[in-house]
């Protein structure tokens, strides 16, 4: 419908009373919101209406659920916000086009009917807490405006009746409010124990690092992560084709040098020139023997064996297989599963004063409800970049009881000295303020 009210005065008055009755019959805010934007359409002939509470659209004519991102909803909220700043929404009135900016008038032309009547919702103190945006194509006549103004009182009363009472704290006397503020300030002086959270990992204690013994390509891993091994067990093999060829060539070169030395030794009794070459050939034999021994040693190193009993700690064998490595590059660690410590990465921005022996609580990601107690043993003086790219101090802590499984990760809570609650809460904001202003 898009026509002004019509019919005899008695019929119009009957519709008006029925509209008030429907408004008061609403049992919830949602029912009332739906009634406000739909039930008056038959009487006033508006094309669409929007209910706004505290500047946000709560209901729209013919729509069961309001989409906050809909163009019409965004337009109405922007228009009402601009009109509120210009102080033109305190009374029921027709909204003139020149009361809005040019950009909003363009949206008005495309999204809403031309004639808009604003019906404010007013609380007991006389303040506007919402309103109805009523739009149609025909102008609003004075009799309709009078009826709408009367309905505005009914709508406001019905909406306030369905809202919960104000919070108890707003009904407190000023004396009690001052007492509450004073108590809160005193609470800020209560000394509390400082604490900080940081990522942590259970790592081996006193483990034996297995490093690459030569430059080469890893052919295969013969064990799995966290597998138990014994001294002498084969852990991995390097690609040995080239090493075997080098050892064979060195062996043959040594044989040639030894044969040449023997031949010259036999001729030296009759040939002075052969006798003079014996020392040189003997030195060459020693050189070739050293080369042969070195080639054999490299070939022997192509098989890496465990030097102690324990478990093999590494991430993934597939990551290493076929990868070229350099001498000394860390491959894994052989550790005693019963000997572990906690390694913590404390971000520079979270650092607090910590002393050896400080209490540490570990909450594992795999079992966040169980607390593992530890004591701080060492803390680094210099921050180092972590795998995540941030600077952090390395902290080491020892467990009070049996340690969790090596490799588990979680969050460590480190406890420091006591400090006022205000300092505990404002420590990071104050640090950021000092960095920004240079104090």
C-alpha cells in the first residue's frame, strides 16, 4: 500500500484503536518490533518502515530478519546518524530533503520513498532512544501526523515496558559510587605475583647430538622418530656410490705405487738411477696409502651408528632423505627418555625480572588440564630470533617430578616477584608508551 488513510472518521478511529491494542499485546521485543513496522501499513499506507534503536535498524517492513549489510539498512542508519547530529530528531516531523548531505540524498532517491516521516521513541526522561523511519510516495497530511504523534507515545511506552530494568549500579547513590571507586583504587595497590606466559617444549637433558660426519646426500633413515636404539645400532646411511668408487681408485693407485717401488728396489742393485728414485717412490706409496685410508674412513662414515643407548629425537625422516648436508649439520639427538628439561622462549615484550629457582607451570597442548611443575635453572642474557621470526630469551627449567615425553609442546607460566596490581595490569601499556614517546 502507498496511499494516505481513507474512510470515515469512525473507521479510521477504529483502526487506530486496533493498532494500539496490537502494540500493547506484544509479549517480546521481537514481536513488538515486527508490529511497529508492519501493522500500521494498512492505516497510513507507507511503502516501508524501519525501526531504529540506539542508531541501529532492528526491523524493516516485510523482512523477517534484518541484514545489517543491506543497502537500505545502511542508508537509513547513515541518514538518521546525520540527522541526529543536526538535532532534528527530537520531534515527530516530516524529513526535508535538504536536511541531508548530497550523497545521502542520492541514496534516498534510489533506496527509499520520497516522503519520509520520522516518529521518535522517547523515554521517561525525554531523551530519544530510537524511532521509526516511515516512507511513502504521497505527502503526509496534518491529520496523519497528529495520529502518528499519538502512536509515538504508545510505541515508546510499549517498548520501554518490554526492556529490562537499568543495571543496579546506575541506581546507586553518589556516595556509594565514590566508595566503590575508592575501593577499586585500593585494590590496585594489592601486591600480586607477576607472571608471564610463553611457548615451551620438552627437550632432552644431556643428549648426544648426531651430526653429519661428511658432506653428502642422505640415502635412507633406518629408524623412526622417538625409536629406542642401543649403542652401535645403524641409524642412517649416506649415498656411498661415489665414496666406494673413490676408495677403489685409491686402493688401485696404492697398488700401482707399491709395484713401482718394488720394481725400482730390485733394479737398484744394478742401476744407480733406480736407486735414487727409491726414496721418492716410498714417499709416494705412503701418500697413496694415506689417500686409501682416508677414502676407507669416509666410506665407513657413510653409515652413522648410535654412540649411546636412548631414543632418537628428530622430526621426520622424509625431510632428510635425499637432502644434501654438510659436515657438522645436526641430524638428530640420542637422549635418555627419563632425562628431560623444559625449554621456554620468552618474548622480549613479555620479559619480567626472573631469578633462578622461579616457579614454572607447564600446560601441555595435548593435556591442557594437567599442570607440570618446574623450576627455572638458566635464563639467557641475549635475545635470539625464534623460528617464528620474533626475538625471545631462552629459559631452561628442570621438572620437579617425572618429566613428560620429549618433544611435547605447550604453554609455560613463569612466576616472578610480587608487584602492585596496577603495575601488573599496566606493565605492557606503560612499556609501549615509553617506547612511543621516548621517556
